[in-house]
């Protein structure tokens, strides 16, 4: 009887695995479709203005240029005393 239980369990696991593959495939397909629609909505370049990185930053209207990330060190005035 123990062999029958294992065979039954193995068959159920295989059926569950096949169903999960089916669900995963469908979810992946829907996600790909939505990503394609979003990419088309954003237009050429694939990025909206809020997604622009520092290398794609636009100059400010005042002519001072784009903001850039910079390294800096905070100096504590109390440490100097």
C-alpha cells in the first residue's frame, strides 16, 4: 500500500506542477503585454521625464545647467574646538 500512496502523491505533484506552469506562463504573457503597452505610451527613448538620470538631465531655465550628484563631506563645527 505504501507504493500506491507514493505513486498517487507523485501523480498529484506532477498535475500541480503542470497547472503552475500554465498559470506562470499566462502571468508572464500578461506582464509582457502590459510592459509593451507602457513602453509605447512613453514614446521613443523609453523614459518619461521623471525617469531621466543625471546624464539625461536638462539644463535649468536660468542657464546654470543641470543638477548633478556630488560627493561631499559634512564638517562638524564642534570637532574643530
